[in-house]
């Protein structure tokens, strides 16, 4: 179906209604949402104000006081039901993600799959949440640690993973015994409403089965950054997980530190790959193409810097340029499209500015131009840009949230490692090589300084089983798999004396 024949406002209305969202939640309000696919209005949402945000936090705090005493495996049952509801809703929610963010169909569905996967992970976790037993120097004593929930967890999310980020955080936060309050991006509130309705269905089933799920367990706030600020400033929110730009993290981080609250900051990336002389170039080509052009360059883990060894440069870069020239840009709902639109005109302007700067610094730009799509004059489609750069300039060191791949030739492995790490961000990285020494060095303490370091795959497309996050200006947070759950709990160390005397540690004597 051509773009002109699509009726996205009508389709969004049907999807939201079918998913259980009341019409007055997405019509007649002040927050206007447009689909990046054709630029047309698809929603007009009533917004919460600051007082409503404070009231939601109070409700969540009351819910926490009940929820914390529900046994963890029973809390896991609610998350299990949510996973089931997500499975049933996957085609519709995935479609809505594609319409609201402009992702191709398989990526919209993939985002929902990620939510399902993290629910599965959290359900297993709900029967663990284990602490250690620690050897003690005192006779007839036992020392152990216990993990307790924190309270209300604030979740601030970005536009590019409009629903998965909430799921990464809330599935863990809920099994850990916390309540959550979610402030989604003001660019993507419709998928948040849909997710909330799906969660409500799980809660209804849980309660019908005799489960305890207090009202106010997971409120949703619709509106702009001022609502995020309420979460950041509120004394009853001991942890804020904030995903978005480094500029946002720079404001949020110090405020949280100022009141000794915890932060999980998931901020901007400037991810790189190194292609060494021994790399399998066919595999490299595919890995680079997906990581750099997928999601129209709008993933935090998008490949942005490519360092290619001089000996393989001419064998790889012309092939890459060909792929950039032929990749299908257009309606993301159509089969065969690999690159959908940018989120808005601001993203397009930032991309063009970065390309102009690169040209002025001696870069050679392939692609990058706006692509006209029939029926989408108000949308921003671009051909992904591959830019051969003479050096890692200030423009390259900045994250531009658009499909630009900076390509830089290198000769020396140690020097390229230094260049790789010489940017302020530290999210994800990869190396394409068949050389054991290069591979191990890249993964070693002398290698990549990022939170994610891969071999023979690109830097994007993480699975939920690993801890996700990055260093330096990426913020240092970790969420999703491994032991990321510990960030949503507080640890108490307990010492128990089951004897009849009171020996003191370190041999201290205190007789009264
Ligand atoms: P953004 O920073 O513009 O907004 C993100 C969220 O923060 C929104 O909900 C916004 O309302 C809120 N916000 C903004 N300023 C705030 C403040 N002062 N106080 C409280 N809340 C505030 O980001 P975006 O354009 O939506 O997303 C793109 C950025 O997000 C990119 O930089 C990308 O790399 C990053 N990102 C990072 C990760 C990660 O896991 N590291 C994941 C996805 C996106």
C-alpha cells in the first residue's frame, strides 16, 4: 500500500481502542503527536500537570507500602501475566511503535519482543533476589545480606525505544517490590498509553486470581520535561532511571546527587567498530550496515564511527558505499524498507549541520540528502550518510542522532584503540577481526572503555540477558539483565548472635 493510501490517524484510533485505551485519553487534549511516517497528527492527549505528578507519586508510595510485603514470587506472577498480555498484543503494539516512531515493522515487533523477554527474565529473578552468607570471625554468629525494595522508582524514557525502556526498568523494579512512576517521551505518549492498558489487563487478571496489586502501583504521566523534573526533585522517589540525551543527564544527575537519591543514567552513545586486516569482510559489511543504518541511525547503540585498516579499506568502503546508495528508504510499514524516517525536522536539521561541518573539515560525504516520499511532504526521510573523514574531528566526537557513519582509515592498532576511546561517550563498541591477539586486547583492560564490547557483530542490537549501559558521558547506569536488579534494591547486612556471650569484632573489649 502506498503512503498516500494509508490512513494513519484512523489506524491509530483503531489500534488504541482495540488495546483498551479510552478515546478521551488520546483526543481533545493539548499534547499533539504526529507520525514521523507522514507528518500527520495521530493524537492529541490531555496532559498531566505538576500537581497530578505529585499526586501520582503519593499514590505510588501508598501502593509500595502494600506491594513490598507481597512475596517476590507472587510479584513475579503479575509480571508473568503482563508478559502473556504482551504476547497477545504484540502485533498491535509493534505496529503502533512503528507508526509513532517510524521503525520498520520487524523492529517495531522486535521492541515488543524485548519487553516480553525482560518479563521472562524478571519472573525467574522473582524466585532469586539472593544475598550472600558471609563467614564471621565471631563464634555462634551468622552474617548475611538481605535485599529490600527501595520505594517509588521514577522512570524517564526517550522517544527511540518508547516502550522497551519502561519494560526493562519496571519488570525488574516490580519483582524487586517497588512501585514505579513512568514519564515517557512527549514525542511518543501513545505507545505508553497502550502499554499501560496492556499492563492494566494483567493487573485485572492477577487480582481476579486472588493477587494483591494495589491501585497506584505503576502510574503513567503524560506531558513534558517538567513532569520528569517532579520525579527528579521528589523526596519520595529514591531512584530515578533516566534514559535520554547526555544534556538531559547533565541536568538530572546533579539534582539526584544533591538529595542523595540513586540514579540509573542511560545517556548518549558514540559507538565505534574497528575493522582489522583479518576481518571477514562479507560479515563485516552486513554487521556494519545493520548497526549503522538500522532504526535510521536512531538507536543509542547505533554504529557512528568506523575505523578501517588501510589494507582492507579499498576492499570494504566502496562496497559499503554501494549498500548506502541502494538501501531502501521509505515507508517503514512497507515490506522491503530498511530505513524509515527521522523522528522530526529537528533531527533532520541536526544531521545536515553535522554534515556541513564535516565537509568544512575535509570530509567526503556520500548520501545524507532528504528523500522525497509521495504523500509525506511533512515527514523527514534521508538517505543514510557515509562520510570519509581525514581525522576524528569535534563533529565526530559528538553524538548526532541520525544515520551518519564517520569512516576513518587507520594503520596502527594501538593508535586506533586510543582514538576509539578518545570520545566523551562510552556505550557500545565492536571489533571485526579473526586475530586472537587483537580480539582479546580489544576486550581487555587496554581495549574498549565501553559498557558493551562485541566481536564480529556490530555494537547495536543487545539481548536483555546482559547488563545494558555505558561509561563516561553515557552515565554509568546498568539495566536489564545480569545483576542489574541490584540497583532497584537496597542491601542490608545482618549479623545474628545465636550464642550466650557477646564477643566483639576486632577483639574490642568493653565490659560493663
Ligand atoms: P531527551 O534527552 O530529549 O529526552 C529524554 C526524556 O527526558 C524525555 O522523556 C524528556 O521529557 C525527559 N527530560 C528532558 N529533560 C529533562 C529534565 N531536565 N528533567 C527531567 N526529564 C527530562 O532524549 P530523546 O531525544 O528522547 O532520545 C534520544 C537520546 O536518548 C539520544 O541521545 C540517545 O543516545 C539516548 N538514549 C540512550 C539510551 C541508553 O540506554 N543509553 C537508550 C535510548 C536513547
